[in-house]
């Protein structure tokens, strides 16, 4: 199964201006190159070159951030393992998971599980039906360990790459729930943006068979109502020598004040790129990118030092290849 990023053997060394770009405007992929170049104080043509180079090298990939919570759609994270045996059956299972119309994220991980899977559903019963169908065909090799419900998520800049101030300090989803009603036209737009994030409005309109002006009006409304939060440059940190980890934090129960403290800790920490508030076996998931394992150990120790009164356990997952990464699925 191929990754959503291009596959390369050799790591690359990022130039200072490339590190500045990822750190400073990584959460602003929906803004014009002209405005981003002005913020970075570099020529527009140079920024065009940087974006093209990093994209072709498999370092960055544009992803539209769509807040499905506003639509009454919940994201469920499923952590599962695959036992040995028939390799062909294993490949069929992963292919079925990756290309399910509900799936928005699949990654191979190291730790207590083999895979991390995210699907969208309006009701928990839909998740049960999805898993029962998989178990019916692959029950001898398919083992679900944990299911967690995502309540909200915050993306942070990659501050460890550069001290250049970020144009967007954070990007949040999940602040509301079920507030916006959409129709088939809106769904076509969201599906198009999610599956083909590089499309311009003109290309999107042509692909879904709508007038460009109408698509533009609808997109502006979806942005105004908070369904489309913007776009980010998703980064394949392994291309430049960093590894991605997820810290699964189980607590005794977080008050609003302590949760706010943990968000502030994540906001300031240079290696934390995402904060996920959930419900299930653990309460918080932190995504971190580090070049050395010692940096991950210091992050973990920092969490225990500041939140030892509420933390029960922190599990670590090493994220390897990502097979699917989208923000929307019509369910």
C-alpha cells in the first residue's frame, strides 16, 4: 500500500528559508503566495520555488481542514492490529480500510498497535456496523484494541524548525457541534477539496459541474460559517530526519482549568504539532515531531512534571507511513 506522500530513499537537508516557510506559514496554505511572501519578506518567485520544491520532494502536502463537528459528524479513532498469516488477506484488509468511503486517515504505527484508523460517522451504531463488517471477513487476523471519540483538535506551527513568528498561531476544529446544515452542492465541494486539495476554484467547479461563481459563493459561506477552517501544509517530517510520535495521555479526569493548562503547555512546546481532546481509554492525544528520541523523553517528562497530579499513564506510538489523510467523507 503506497503512502499519500511520494516515496524517497534519501533524507534532505532543509534550507533556512524552507524551515522558515514550514514553521511560519504551515497553517496558512489557503492564503495567496503573494501575502505569504510578504509575511516572510521574500520574493514571490522564491516562495513559489520553495513550495514547488518541497511538494515534489514529498516534504509538504496541502490539506484542507474541514470541521465535520459543525455538521453533526463525529470522528472515531480506531487502533487495531493484524496478526500474521495470509499476506494477501492482510493486504486486502488494509486496502478495504483505506478506501472505505468513511475513512479519512490511516497510518501504520509502532507500539501497542499496528494501525491507526479514523472514520467519520453520525452515530456510534454506524461505527459498530463498520467494524462488524470487517470482522466478518477478516476476524481471524483483525483485532481492534481501542476506539476513541475525537471531541476537538488544535493544530500548532512547527516551532522546532524556526524562530520565525507564525502568521497563524493555531488552527482549531470541534469548537461547536451540529450547527450548520449543508446540501448536495456543499457536499460536492467538501469532497472535492478533501480529495484534491490542490484544485483551484475553477478546477473544482469544472470537476463537480457547477458555475465557478456559484462555487466561489458557496466556499465563502462555508468558510464564514466555520465548516472550512482553512488549509495547512501537512508535513512529512521523516523526509528531513524527524520522526512523528503520538502520546496517548490517560488522566484521572481533567477539569476545564487543567485542560486549559495542558493546551497552553502544548501551544508553547516546540515539538508538539497537534493537541487532540477525546473520549475513551485516554483523554488527550499529543502529536509530536522529534529528531532525537531524547527530545521525546523530555516532552514526556515535562508532561509528568507539570501534570503528574492528573496523569495516570502516557502511551507512545511511533507513526510510520500514512496511507490516507483527508478531512471529509460524506456519511
